């Protein structure tokens, strides 16, 4: 059946990634009923290309193939070509990435999938070179071969599609059977993680190396819960490696997405919002445990970078910075020694010795600044001199062509950052950080919400509805964190309304939640999202959100809801728990929900809290008797020696609805927290 004349329509999209491809000679379509319907009318297969704005290899394939007229002619003649931003439509990406794994292929982006007219995948891959290399055929040959099979061997295509669809139904949508998590779930998870820790360099396994924030949190929780010194030491080594390696931007602040080597030297240079949100939280725990100024400095630098380069008008935060500039990966960030010599003069040798800069370079004849193997600087004069050098280099770097920024604002990624900023603001008494958090929350609720239903993405005034379940999980956790900073009931009220939305549009038949809303009608199947990727899974975020919200909400059903969901999710992930650390972390919170109610705390009591961080504990500061009675409803433990509205400094530690008698000074509070942590 002949197809109608198509053209590239990506200029109608708000996605910065899709906009990058609007001038391609490929007749790119936007995912939706029109494009899928055209595939049915034309009799052509669908070529689905999924990527994101900061993706280096996406750019490579675009320059080699999608900008090439000869390749585009073949694509246009043989396929209906659809381009998807994986961050804007991570629900689509989840399905087709799982399909690629089902074919026995390693995942990655760009994701290149071939679908039939029902959007069912039958073959795929990732990056295809324009010319044959390393045993891989050229892209045009692939395009022609797949089209020939599709047209001439429909039975083979149908069998492949049906087999993959069956796998997807089982892997992403199967209800499974509930299972009761073990009481020592976090201990077992930490042991599993420790078995694959790189004891020499920190982090998990060998190259490539990712931050793996949820696994890192599991180690930290093991130290807090059962006193595992091995888990604590591995976590601190890991965070220190992230902070000293080339994965960290030592001039501008902020963490790159991952490293291609085992030493944490060579990053894949894109910077993602979600990595840095999770990094801030890990740094906060590390600083509280060690009092090492390195970790506090990295928090300040990273938040400084976020405010300087990622903050958008209105208060939301952009998604990412590109790996490339001027078509070269990492060009913005690397240095030649001669350039540093010219800028720093007499200070150059001093700086280069501290940041691994040599004439021959440490990566592809250039230098990636890093502090690997360097002793931590404590001398004030040395630190001041290095800071002066870094400032001069940063100012000069500002004259370079900057990497592109993906201005898309995502609700779930912003939710992760809002929580991190709120918690860091409380820990370090930084009202400006807490204000950044509250402003971002106000932007999400003001510009990305209609009648309590969230949008997933916002860009240039265009919103992508409906939200994903991860958006609600992240934003409920953000609301609870902001409630901790301000005590404003509006945050809890909004969080409760979001739970209602989850129940109405996302609930499944097993006390859990689907990843997509019931009125999302352009997908091959409704999936669950219960295994972590670079961000915590939707299930893990919702579980933790329900557990935390239950501690401060008047909704008495939330605790039972969290427990039932935990059993449902655990039944589906317990065969691969290492891939579901965020769920394990949340279950640990559900098993031992802690709330510390601080009444007019003195400064030394606040210091105790800062020095005893616990991801499972919710800290609430109150000032009046009414607030105390609201947060500590168990009247039998109240301080009866006090009268009136203003209470003397006190602290109540509650496990679920049961609270211990108050303590009244920092020494007693410190002893209580340390004893409670190690007895969990």
C-alpha cells in the first residue's frame, strides 16, 4: 500500500533532542497515533530511533547517517521513521530497551529498533556505523536487509515479534506473586553489593563505572542499621572516588554520568540532573560521618553549578548538559598543559602537580583534571592558592564554546533534586538551598500540573501529559522533605492528593502501581517499573514516599498500603534484588519507620542530628504544644512537667506510631540515636 508523502515534522516538538534532528533529511515522525497509523497504511516497517540530547553516540550516528542524504533516502523509502526522546518518553524507551535485551543484545543509546505496524519489535540494535567496521555491517546494508526480510518473510517477522512480545508481557507486566521480605533485607543486600565492589578503586565492578546511587545508599543503610564497618568503608571510598576522579568537574562542579575506565579518570562527559541530585545526598551522609571538608566542598560546588548553569526561569532545573562541544566529546572540559602554563604562570607547576596535568596528558593527549591518588588538602594556604588557580581556569573555560543544554524540565528528576536541596539545606543551615528547593516545587505544581495531575515534562511552555508513576513518587518525597524544612501543611496536603491520583490512574490489581497511567493509550503494553536504572525505580520511589508520608500524614491507611505494596513488589524482584536496590532501601524504611520530633532544639541538639544522618529517619522540628501533640499523638510519653504553648528543648523518637519518652539534651539524644541505629 503506497504511503502518503511524508516530511520531517520534528520542528513541531518541544523536545530539545528532537529539535536537534529537525533539519535531518530523514522524514522523522513524532511517536503517536498519526505515525503508527501511517505504518499500517503504508505497509512499511517502523524504524524507531531513541536517544537523548546529551548522548555522544547519538550525535555520532546522527552526523554519520541521519544527516546524510543517501542514507536518509533509503530510510524514507523503506521505513516510517520515528524519533523519540528517551527522557521525555521513558515509558516507550523502557519497553523497547527490554525488547533489545530479550534479543540477547547489550543495551545503550542510540537505541535503534525495527517494529511491525502494530509497534511490536522484531529486531534491533544500538549504534550502527555508516561504513562497515569491526565486523559490523554498514547501516544502509542493515536497512535494506531488514526491509527485505519484513516484506519477503512475514512469517519469520511474526514469530520474532510474538516471541519478544511474550517476553515483554512477562518481564514488564506480569502480576507475579506477593512475597514477605526478610527482616534483614538490607544486610543481605549490602553483602551482595560488597561481593562486587572494586576494593582498589571504589564503586562497582570494572569499566565502565557508574555512580549507582541506590546501591551506594544500601551500603550506607547497612552501616546505619547493623553497624557494618565494611559497608561504611566501601561507601566512603566510593564517594571519595567520585569526588576526586575525573568524573567530577573540578572547576565548575557537578558529576558526569559515568566513567569509561575502572579508575574513575575518564568520564563520558555529559552531566545529568539526576546523578547530581543523588550525589548531593551521598555527600551529605559522608560529611556527617567523616567531617571531611572534601565532601562539604563538593556539595557547595555542585549546588553552585546547578544554580549557575541548570536553573531555568521560573525555578525548575534543566535536564542535562551535552558531552560534546564543537562536535568533539569532552572538548569543553580538557586542557593542554601549555594552556595552563600561559594562564597560571608561576602557579602552573604547583597546580599541575595537584591535578595530574602533564605535557603528554592523561587522556588522548589532553588532561582531565583529577585528584586521584592525591592526599586531601588541609593546609589553608595551599587550598586558597588552588582555589585561585581553579577560578582563573574556570573563567577562561567560560570563553569556550559551551556544550548544549537540554532545557527540558522533568518532574521526577526535579523531585530528586528538590529533596536533596531541602535535606542539604537543613543539614548545613542554608536557607538559600531550601529556597531553591521550594521554588522548584512551586514551578512543578504551578506550571506542570492540572487538577493535581502532574505532567512528566515541560519545555518552552509545552507540557507532556500524563506523568509517569516515578514523577509522583519523586514529588511526594520532595513534598515531605520540604515539609521538614518549613513545617508547612500544604506540602503534606499536596502529597496526599498525589497518592489519590496514583490510586485512581496507576493502581494495579496487586497493591502496586503501573508505570503509566490508565489513559496512556499509545503504548504496546502497560508496564511496571521495578528495577533501577540510573535513577531509583518508580516502585522504589513510591514505596519510600508512602512510608515517609505515613509518618506525618493523618491518612492512617498509608502504612498498610506501603506494607502491601512492598510484598507485591518484592514478589516480582526478589530473584534479582541487586537490580532493585531502591526497593530494598524503601522496604528497610517500611520495616523500621523512624521519626524524630525535635521541639525547639538547641544548637547542640541540631548538631547531633547533623552528625547522625539516617536515610530512613524523618526529622521534624516543631515549636508549639499543638505541633507536638500532632506529631506525637501518644500522650503517655509527653513531657508532663511542661505547660503552655512554648516547650523547652526536647526530642521524641518514634518508631511508627509508638514513641519513646523525650530526651532533653544533646548528650542524651546522641546516645539514643546511636543505640537505636545499631539495634535495628
